[in-house]
C-alpha cells in the first residue's frame, strides 16, 4: 500500500504511544495529534531531503539565464528550478571527450533562487522537493518516521528522555543501510559522472555526513 502523509504520521505517533489521526488533510480534524503532525511533517521531510543524497529525489536540469546580471563579482546568474532543495553537482562540459581528471571546480554562489557564476551556461544535478509520499523510498520513510517521532515527543510525550534516546539509537542503526543505498545507486545517476560532474560540496561546503542527531 502506498505511503501517505496520514500513514507516516500514524507510524510516528504509534512509535511514541500517542493518539493516531484519521486524515492528515481533513481540516475538520483538530486533535492535538494532527495539529502537531501538520506543524512538523513538512519541515522534517524537506530537511531530511536536503540532508542526504536520496536517489529517488535526484534531478538534473539545464538552467535558464536570468535577464538581470549580478551587480558585481559574477558575470551571470541562472534561475534555480522551482522544486530545487540542494545543489549536488555541476556539469563540466569542458571535460567532454577528454574525460580528464581535472582538479578545477566551476566557481559559483547560490543567492536566493539564483546561482551566480562566471560561466555562460549551467547544468546541474540537484535534490528536488518531493511532496508525494507514494514516491518516497522505503528507507527514507523509516528515517522520516523516526525523526518526526522525535519532534512529536515534545508536544505529545512529555519529552521522555529514554524515548528520545531509543529513537536516536534506531536512527543510528539505520545509517549503514542508507549509506549502502546511496553507494549502490549513485553509479547509475550519470553516464560518466566521475569525469564530467564537479561535486558542488567542494565549493559550497555541503555536508557529507547524515544528520541523525536529535533535533
């Protein structure tokens, strides 16, 4: 059965022994449980998507140039996709054919919904905002349920220290499977990724470790 916002919330609520909800999207339902779920689910989902390179949320796009150039420092700026959450890599077309192992990186900066650069074109691989729970990877659901449960403990479980500690332990135990998923599926993302994609984390300081700490 496909996941839904309601099923994800109920898994989290069940994990902390709180009252379950009937329908996340039913505005007539106003229990404390549904209010807390509506408050925390979407921010938790988006933060989790940004925190790790989930293959199901991978996307790529050739960016459109902005009609307005940066005021100074950079020559050009490009419009980021509307579903953009996190920059993963930039396509370096200069390496096509040569397949060189150049140490060069395309310099850039992200400001608001724009990426600024001196290059005349920009092709990126990024993490997109996925809002349909039926598209979530099962491992993503497992982590999201636990992270949401940790958020819900404050409002629904009286911030039970042992409960939060147990959930954190479960999150840590999940990490080997999550890392294995990324390693196995990353090789399928691009034709010659090793040579033609510059890791964006080298220039913008992105985090490589999965944040499974307590929020």
